[in-house]
């Protein structure tokens, strides 16, 4: 599937009708989502024929992208039942076979590598400091091959240091810098939209550095 076709299909997905600020629910736009998964698949071979988990999947954009790129199996995980209902409808609309789990990522309970690849746009930690790194900690324990994640560019040094030193990642690389377009969704938003600089990271779990490239 070509990048433009992938972006077009993702652009037709339903998103949060009433986003929850406490969960930092911001939809991952089709521009970022398509490039994130297209790169993971075409450059590194981490999607097609792989078992992929979408952490904090929301309405399922990243997971749907993985399924469209021929992932062997996709699991979408989120604690919000309303988001999962929309994600399930999005998958059905495109006739994709995906599974969804209602669970707090921190309570997942998986032991050791369970999936090949984790993809995620975690909470940036604006409401709960360190929320993005909590997601990353779990992801690096359950992925056997790679973790793809978006983090604010302003936290780049901290993210890299934490991943390598505290989470035992064998590598942590920024693949590219992107602009995350945040529309006015909540009452405290003063501007119609804001562009936030975000990094697309590829992390490799400790004992799997030789795989993939």
C-alpha cells in the first residue's frame, strides 16, 4: 500500500466525539500516523507479518494503519470503553480483523516479550507527569522487536537517557521530527490550533538489537 493511500484511509476514521482531558485524548492525525507506520514497515520491517500492539489506542488510528500494512495480528489496548467502541467500528468499516482489550497499560500484566512491535502515541505527561515514560517502560518489556512512540521534542534528552539507562533499551533513535497539530478541543485551549514539535522514536528492547535492519 502506498503512503498516500494509507493516509487517505486513515483520514476517514471516526475520532473522539467527546475527548476526555484527564486521559489526554488527542487524536493521532492521518499525516503523522501514516508516516509513522509506513516508516516502521518499509524501513525496518516491523509491521508486515508481525504481531503489533497499539498502546493507548484511542480510536484505533495507529492499529488500523498496522492492519492495513498487513500486520499478522493487531491488538488495541485502552482503558476507555467509549474509545474502544469507536476503534472497533473503525476496524469493522475497513473489514480489518483486530482485537481490543480494555485495560490500563500499567495493569496489563503481560510477562516478557508478548508481541513483536508496540506502536503508541502515549499521553505526553501534561496532566500526569511522566505518563509517556510509564507507557514506554511497559512497552520495552513486552515488545520483542521494536517500540515506536511519539514524544515531545522538548523532552528528547530525557527520553533517550531514561530509555537507555532505566528501561534497558539497547538503542533509542529519533527517526524524524514531526509537527503534531492539536486542534482546540478543551475549554482551557486558548488558540484554535497549536503545532507541537514531536519526535518519532524507534526503541529496540535489550536483547534484540541484531533484529530487523
